[in-house]
C-alpha cells in the first residue's frame, strides 16, 4: 500500500493567473498551460516561498493523497476535488489522524484565506484563456492625471462586441501584450482591475473600463496606455472570486486605496449608484501624491457624501505635511472603531503593497484602543468574507 502524502495544489476557481507563484518557485515546480497554473508534485519541496506572494490565497491548497494528481489532471480542473477519505478507503482509521497531521503541517505559517462576501454574486472566472483569448476593441483612452503631475494614469474603455464578458465589480481581466519574449514565447497576460460596474461602463453595453498607470519600461502598461480608438486587444479572464462587492444593501463598506488601487472602488460606487443602493454606508480613504495625480478626482468629488464619504489624502502638496491613508484613518478613528464593531462592515484594501503594513497598524491601534483584539477581529472578518486585501 502507498504511504499517504500531502500534495500542494492551486485552486483554479480563485487563481487570477498572475503567474507570480510560477516566477517565485525556486525549483520550477509551478507550471501553466493555456488554462491553469498547477504544481508538479514530483518537484515541489514545500519550501512555501510561493505562499506569501499569491494575491488571492488560491495557492494555499493541500490534499492528502495516495497517488498525487498528475499535471494533466490539474490542467483539466475548473475547481478543486474534495479531500478524499483515504482512511475509509483503506479501512484504516489510524490514517485519519495521519491525514490531519499532514494537513496541519501543510498549513503551518500560511496566512488566512480570503473568502467572498456572503451576499456577493457568483463570479464567472477564466472564460477566456491564453489559448482562447477574447478580442476587445478600444472605445476610449483618456488621461486621468495632469501632464504636470508626472504620473500618467489612463481610463481605458474596451468593447467586447458579441463576445460575452460577464465581470463583477472587484474582478480583473488579463491583457496579453503583443509580440514574444526573449525566448520567442508569447508574453504572459498582465492583470488589471476592472473599474466599471457589472452592467458595463455604459449601462447595458458590453464594455468595461480599466484604470492603468504607465510604468517606466512597463511592457504591458505602455502597450495599454498607447492604445488608440479602434485598436484590438487580446484579453483573458475574468479573474477573482473573493475581492467582490457584497450585494446586501445593508453592508457597510470601508474602502482604503492608493493610486490605481481605486479602480475596483469606482466599480463599487457606480454599482451602488446605479442599483439605487445609495442609502448604504461607504467610507473611502484614498491616497495620492497630489489632487491632479488622483485618478477620477473630479467625478469622485461629485459623488454625494450620502453615497460615499470621501477622505482624499495627499502626500506631496508643496508646503503641506505629507499625509498617508493610515494617518487619516487615525484622525477618523471614532468612525472606524464604530464600523469595526458592526458585523455589517466589510473592509477592502487595494493599492501599493507598501501601505498594507501601515494600514494594518492603524486598524490595530484603533481596534485595540476600544478593547477589540485586532488579529482575532481581522481573522474573524476574513473568515466571514468581510476582510479583503489586494496589493501589488
Ligand atoms: P509618496 O509616493 O509621496 O510617498 P503612487 O502615486 O505611486 O501610485 O502612490 C499613491 C500614494 O501612495 C502616494 O501618495 C504615495 O506617497 C502613497 N504611499 C507610498 N507609500 C506608502 C505607504 N507605505 N503607505 C501609504 N501610502 C503610501
């Protein structure tokens, strides 16, 4: 009889195909085909280097198996198989304990897993793949930031014509840059959050918008920022099954973002406005260098406070002290403390990876000043689908 072993797997339903794990794995155990990113059981040595870099937690899946799932089996999955009852199949009850121990060991050190809000709509994922991308046509490319700001952020509108592209607020799509890499292979897609709501940038048109910042030497961001109206773009996705908006109109949203991290929150805000959920509470902390480098500064200021309470904070206004989102959160700690104690509250954090630590510290200070232990509160919210982080 084979000795049961633990196998590292990736949840294809949650994976956003950013390929970060594949690029991180030091032993080349993570590979992809046109549809899925998978782990080769013969190569994985459980070093765990891929676990913290995964933005979704889809990497943190483990099964105890008698025979490891092959690469081909994993490539064919659209969701993960359940844990088999190995103890029962072998008639050995003692195996249950061995399995528990193997699974517990696999989870050691891994972060908590993100869950979708209980009331979120069911997302469609991976409809278009590397092998079978959708072709979108550019309908608009508008600069959102001033030339003087030194930051080139674009509002890009893509039309999908007759091809279905069902995206929910908070989901991303992949854009495949044209051409090939140094090895002559096609480029991997780069991910962008959708910044329009589910019914389209224009209501009931089959289009969507992205918010893209031009990065120096950025292969894909330069391609996207240079697109002209009428150009064709190869698209994969949609991706993302946890960073989704609750549909419960009573849900209170606490949104924290920097720069283009505001993209999903534009979608959230427009959804609530269009679906007339305007009575619900939404509070946003949004950090940028200056007003003219804050994407959607004008339109955002027109959103009434009863829909969205905005705290726009700036780090580089000449003559003014530098302010980060976490600084303003401390100023508004009474509001945040009250929201943290309310089981209807959902927290969404999106933007620079660097802000995560400062924002968590602010949450910790605020929670603990009111006697709420932060880690327990955060983990309970995460388990409940009410704590979501997407940083890059
Ligand atoms: P700064 O760059 O002045 O330090 P960007 O324009 O690069 O997209 O950044 C958006 C905003 O996020 C800027 O105001 C930037 O400030 C700010 N920022 C940079 N690092 C952090 C951090 N660790 N925590 C919070 N905000 C940050």
